[in-house]
C-alpha cells in the first residue's frame, strides 16, 4: 500500500563471485538493507566445514583467500547472525560459488 513503511529486513549474499582481481565481483560481501542494527557474525565455510573467513564488520567481505592462499573454485556455505532494529536476533544460511 502507498505510504506504508516496509519493515522487511533484507540480508543477501550473491550466488557467485570471481576473485580474479579484475575489480568486478572480487569481494563477497553481505548486501544488507536498512533494518540491520548489528552484525554478530558472517562466517564462510568450505565444503569440508572449515572456516575460511569470518567477521563481525558488515562492511568487510571475503577476497577468496585463506592465509594468503587463493581458495579453489567450489561451492561454499555461509552463516550470518545479526540483530534487527526491532532487537530481533536473526540467522541466515546459504551457499554460493567461488568462480575463477
């Protein structure tokens, strides 16, 4: 309806990224709407369950490396814990593809 405020909180992660240093999709970051009050954690796991990236800074993203080594083209999963401006704790999981 016109004039209503949208209360939906949008937290999204792209389905793929290409950390090949061409300045296009080189960093995988959370795309967050205005409803996020605080990011508790953004954790990325490889297919073996090993953590390859984690942060609690919503402005930081993953460059596709672990300890300075480029990670292989594969499917990765993520876990995002955050708090909305209505003080509701939320959790989102999903997956994406690292493409070279």
